[in-house]
C-alpha cells in the first residue's frame, strides 16, 4: 500500500503536531498523565541514504547466517565435535531444565523468527552493540510508519511492513497458509501489551494471519491442539505461539509447561524457540575468539565472516578464573601491556576506558539497558566495583566487557511542545531494523526504528529528551 497524504502541504511544525496527534493514544507507557507520548516527535522520519538501506538489507541476511552458525556451533560443542567451552559459556548460570530445552531434538535446529540488532551510527559506519530475538518496539515503529504515511511520507518497509513481515514470518514458521497466532505476554513483559495489541490488529488487517494478544492464562491445552480463549468466551485453535516472555522468567509464566509440551509434540509452533543459548550477548565474544575463527568462517563463508567481524565490536567474557603465567587475554591491553588479570583495567585513566560492562543474558538486568555500565562515565572506585561485581557474578550471570564505540554526531529537528516550535539539537543515533525470517535463508526488512538521543548522553534509549521515529529513504540521508 502506497502512502496517500490525508494532511498535505503542512509546515514542519504543523506536520510534527499532526504526527503527534496521529499516534494512537495509550500505545506507550507514560509518566506524565498530561502527555500522550513520552519522547520528542520529529516532523519527518530519520533519513537514510539508498546505500545505507541496501547495507541494512544485507546485514539482515548476515545476521540470520550468524544465528544459524551460532546454533550449529553450540550443538556441535554440546555433542563434543567443537570446543567444549562454547556450550559451557552459553549454558553457564542456567538451570538444568533450561539447558535441556535448548538441546531437545524438536528445537535443536530452530532459530528466532524476529531479529533486531542495535546498530550505532559511528564516524566509520555501523557497530552492532547487541542482538535481540524477543524485541519490543514492533508495534511502535509500525504505528509511526502509519502516522508518517498520513503525512505523505513512506517509511522503510512501507506502511504495513511490520505487520506483513510478522504475518509472513508466522506463516513460514508454522507452515500454515493463513496461520492463527497467540502473542503470549507474561506479567513481567506487560508494558508491551498496548503496542503488541496494535501489532495484532495490524496483522489481522492484512488478511495474511489471525493474531491474538493474550496472557498465558488464556492458553487452553488439549491432547490434539493448543487454543486461545478470547474475551467473548470463544476458543480459537492455534498454529503458532509467539513467545513474548523471557526464559529467565519461565517458571513464573502460568501454563508454560503445557505450552512447551504442545511445542515439543508439534501441536503448535513456538517462536522464538525456547533456546536461551541463542540469547546471550557473549556470543559476540565467541565470534571474536581466535581459537574459533576457522569454525566460524567455515560456517559463514569468508565474505560474511569478514563483514560480521567489522560489525560486531570486540567483546570478552569476564571470566574470573586465573590464567597460567604464560597466557594473556587476547587483544586486550592496559597501559601498553597485555592483560592477564581483569583488575589491571582498573588503573586505566577515564580516556582509556573505552569499554562497556553488561550482563550477557538470562537475567532481569540483561534487557532495557538496566545492567549496562560505561567505564569512562564512572569514577575509578565505581569502575573497580563494576568489574568486581561482574566477575563475582560469573557462575550465575556471566558479564561481558565490550569495546565502546562513540556515535556520530548528527543534527535532528523536533517539536518543542511547550513552545510550539521546531528546534534542532545535536544527537547520536541508534537504528533498530526489524528483520522477519520469511525463508530458510532470507529475511524481510519490515521497518527501522531510529532513536536519536542528545549528544551528551552516553546510552541511547527511549528517554524523554530523545527523538524516536521510523526511517525513510532520502538521497542525502545518513
């Protein structure tokens, strides 16, 4: 569907106000009851050049190949045909029932259906700070694309890109021509219900799938099939179940055993699959591990391997176990000396601490930037405490050390809603492209969420003084 403006020929201020007013009320969590949207609105989407969009499309296929290679390497490690430390790292801190899930034959070859990287625009290109296979924001970027479409601006992926991508992903995963899917949202993830409800309605409008958003309690199990109980009391048979709950919270999710039983016995397709090993940030450390380079290259091919080496920042697992005297941590230096002990990093000056420390996964701290600490924002004492905390958590929640890449400074317009004027600010941008797996080796780019935070902010996320917008193609874009 192409965009037909319902409000053409607006000034920038009028257009930004129109976008604000066109976004559905109640879609986003707000702190101020007088606000409908808790961040800044731009009169137009974030502009990306045709070259950048082509690069983003290629990145999506590279990331699918990476997930496939990671899955293969994990399975090989678990059965003893690849280095044992791969599975040991990816399984560390997880209870036995979670490890068993990842290794069950029914799920062994399955990959996530949605892939969303966090891409930081730098002066030299892009760096992917992490990957998310249970991402928020799908309904948000879809609603933004719809609002800008009403102003006559077509976002990347199109006005229905997110909805079509999600529907076709579910169809591919389930093998059904017009599948019925329950988007199951746990209490821990309840903040996502409004935007996922928007997504379900948009998916239903495409006619390609039938989507319901529900709590786990609404799932009905029988020996033959899985159903969802609707608000009107009817029950709808399911082809697929979209898992919008985290595996670290699995034991708190009602009926999780019945959902997993149905998925194991092919009564329903669960996506993303219940494989915590594929949700660990330390996978980047394994990718950069020199002892694994030949295995990764054999899985990916030389060209894809080389591109991903440039995309993924250097990452290390903060493993506190001592090294033998002749050993060093690969490619990590402090004051010009190879590092043998992580605590050697404590004495680095602030300008030398271009690192981020964050939990790898399987933790409430591992999403939403909750556990992220940027080393050169901290005092020496706080930096030492962050390292000590990360090292002490190794057995239950491994942490990673990652090279910090500073974002490129850009200029971005926004509507000052207090003064009713368009203003500009210096910012840095994080792009979140939403890729939907719609073939065995291919993905569809459904849309690109851009978050532009003020340049003095170190972490880029959906803060009140950031602009959040969809993205569109423009010849002189970034």
